[in-house]
C-alpha cells in the first residue's frame, strides 16, 4: 500500500543496511550530480521506502539518499509503502529497470542472484524471476544453471530435522558428522575438555562476554548486535561523562 503523497523523512530514520541495495556499487559521480541538482533547488523524484511499523527500509533511491547526505540535508521526500524488509528487497531488484541511472549487467545479475539464492524466491519460474528483476528470461536461465553447476561441484550437507523440547521442528547441521572417521592410525583421538557451567545474569546471558556476544547474534541477528554495540558505546560514554 502506498501513501497518497510523498512524506518528509529524516535520513536517520531510513534503514539502508537490510540488503535492499540493488546495485553492485554506488556511482559517486551520479551522487555528485544529484547533490548539485538538490543544491540548486531541483526536486528529484522521492525515494521509495517500506515501513514495517518500526523501520523504514530504503528500496529505491540510494543515489538520492547519498546526494542529500553529501549536502548535509537531513531530510528527503519519500514514497512510503507498508511492507516488510523482504518486501523492500523484492521491490529493489526491479528498481531502475525503466527509470533512473541505467543498470549495468553486473547490477542485473546481482538482482537475479538475490532471488535465486533465496529459499522462497528461488522456486519461482525463470519467467517470474525475470519479470520481477526486469531482465530477460535467458539471463535468469543462465544464472540458475551456473548456480546449479556450482552447487553440484560443492554440494552442501543435506540438513536433517529433529523436534525440540518445545515441540518445534529444527534443522540439524550435518557437515561435521564423520569428519574424523578417516583419520590415520597415528592420529590422536580428539579430547573434549569439560567446562564448568557459566553463571547466568538477569538477562539470561553468560558472564563470559564472548559467549554472550555469540548468544545475542544467534538469537537476535547481526544487525541487532551491531546496533546494540553502538547503543552500548553511546550509553557508556554518557555514563562516563555523567560520572566526571
């Protein structure tokens, strides 16, 4: 769903770290050209973002975003649509197919790979993927064949499933099974050293920071962990200044 008219968003409200950048690289010359246009009072088309109720995910308009950054403009006009981060990614693969800076072949291939390497979107037909990415069917077919050839040369371990104590189904990683079976006769048997149980905090995290970091990444994801690092840094800095 799209809003009736563009909204004004602060640049710091817009997320650009969600895999929604459809190009291989940002063209700095185009950023400079757009920055000059903005500085001269020219209103370029609004960027496109998807709002999931919490975050605004940039799906189209990365060069316009960076152009505003370059001239220290804190705001940008945005076409705000209701949707998730994945909606933004799906929109991004077809962005600039018929407008804006012309895509390179590498940009088109990146768009196609985004869908073909996704568990859900990879089952779509070549025709559907081509339609979403704004490319020809043959390009999708070639890319899919190259992926299949790559996977056949380096087959990934087939996951097994098991039921957890909570009743949910999870996948078991089998890549390390039988890893030591072909050891030579003189190879020592691996010895697993016992470790004492780590004390838990009121956040249910181990006191060992390394284990805590792994637990946070495993549970909340990399993006959350990075934002947590920034927030902790700011908090500790403020606390230090307050204690001074």
